[in-house]
């Protein structure tokens, strides 16, 4: 037997109904914020991702040479492809550009709970503004989406520029920021002590300890002096408070990537174990790396699979009708099914079962009504209808039956 590749999943109808419900919910919210959907190729030139994330990413992704010898890769994320698209296709679109996307991505890494080799991202990009209002809009949009799911989550916001200012002149700054982003306090202390940066260590650990404190920005200002970055984050925080969005200021969020330049944010949910991050985003400048002019952007990606795992879904019950065809009257049964399908979900027999077995299958399939089509029904013009939920059986013309279903659905 050939099984599915490691790190991938099959989704049966019940799971797909849940995922589509979640997807439609996110699409509706994004579009109410004025964002339009975009789609990029499943594979891109490998260089697109190595320029963005470094050569080290090659060991983490699916890359290959095509028949022309070109180095390509299955997309591991969507920010770089969307930025490439903006440079290539969006010269005449007025700023800011508001895009959203929902697609599958691929990473070659060890599968574990909440982490797969094929996974789905729902994300947005607001391109063309470096105003605090852009950060507020994107964070508000992410919060609205997560809040709509009913999942309990914590939202943390920070500003990578503040951290970079404190680490200015320190050798291995990017390495330290990655340690801070991982909350590896021991690693930060060990590295900075070895380099003799005790003063910097005191500042960094103080801010790490003050995550969530109302005084954290005052403490940061004590370390950096007057700072437009602190003013920027303070403005964002004030707007979020005004929108009654709950969040924690955490200046230890570094996002681990050099192209993030400003406000950054993450959301975490309970019930997922170690892989509990369900949203990550922030302000970045990426276009210049791909040959475009420098464009300020803000965006985020939702961990769709992790959210789907936590999302409590009660499917809407849809009326289902089974057409029971007496042998020899299949063409009449199919014609009636075609008419009913203009409004309702209808199944017909394709196994050439007996009438008794068709009734049995209709019950096991969860149908609400069984409608018999045979000689008597054709001659009298009245259908034999059985309510499979109550056991009641009666005769009714097709028109009256349809009217009764419509009336019942509207009540």
C-alpha cells in the first residue's frame, strides 16, 4: 500500500467543512477591512528565499532543479512571493496596497504536533506605509480574526528597533536577538558575559524581565534616551487600548529575521503544547532585497492548521433528501432529483439497490426525507414521502413538497 508522504495529511469531509468555515470567516473579515485576495505560484526561484532568509534555509525547504537546470523551491512562506509580485506586477496600484492570501506552504523539517511539512497560512500584507496607523490596522485585523474563532489567546507586541538600538555596536547582535526571541535567557547571559558586555546584559535582561509591565517603555527610554521608536510603539499601544484590544508589551520579540524593522507582534494559544504560536507578524522592509525600491510594509501570517485544531465547530445542519427509485423508473427519479437540487441537497441511488436497501442507506446517510418515485407516483402525480426523523409517511405533489421544505427552512 502506498501511504501519504511524511508530514502531510488527508482531510475528510467533516474536517474540510470545519476548515472551509474558518477560511470563509477569515476571508470575510479581511475583505471588510478592504483587503483583496492574491495568489502566487506554488514554486518560486530558490534565490527568492535565500536572499530573504540566507543560504541556511536550503536545508529546511523543498528545493530542486527543473529540466532546464533552474534552481526552484516550493514556497516555505508567502511574504517573499507577495513582495516579489508587488515589485513585478503592481506598479500602478495606489498605495497603500492591501492584500490577503490563503495557501499551502512547504518546509522540510521534522514533523511534530502542530508542525507539518505541508501546512496552510492565512496572511495579510499592508504595503506602502510606515505610519503607526498601519501597525494598528494590521494588529487590529489579526486580533479580530483570532477573536472571531472563540479561541483563547495572548497577544504580545514589541519593536525590534528598540532592541537593536540597545545592542548597537555589540558583536553578534543578530545572534543575540535570536536568543532573546527564543526567550533563552541563559544563552543571552552566557554570550554577553563572554564578550564583556555586562552593561548591555543588564539592560537586555531588565527588559526581558519587565515584559507586560506598564513601566517597560519608560525603562527602555532610560536605556536609549529620546527615541522615535519608543514614541512609535507608544502611539500604537495607545490606539490599541482605545480599540479595547488586550495585549502585552514584550520588547523581547525579535522575530528572528533581519528584515523586520519596526513593530512586531505574536499571538499564543493554550492547548497546543510547545508549538503554541498561532500568529506572527510585524513591520518590515524586504522589496529592496529583490531589486525593487524600498517599501515599508506590515503584515502577519496565521498558523491556520493550529487554529483549526483548536476551533470548535458545530456544522450547520443541511436538509438532505434521498430519492428512492423503483427499478425501471430511474429516469423519473433523476429528473426529480435535478429539480430538487436547485434548492436542496439530494442523493440518488447509483448502486442499483432494492427499494428496501435504498431506504436503509438513506437512514444511514443521515437523510431527513426519502422520496419514492415509481409507477404509482408517476400515474397519480403525488410522491410517497417518508420523514426519516419521525417515521411519518404521506403523499404530496412535488410542488407542495418543495413549498413545505422552503417554509420549514425559513422557520
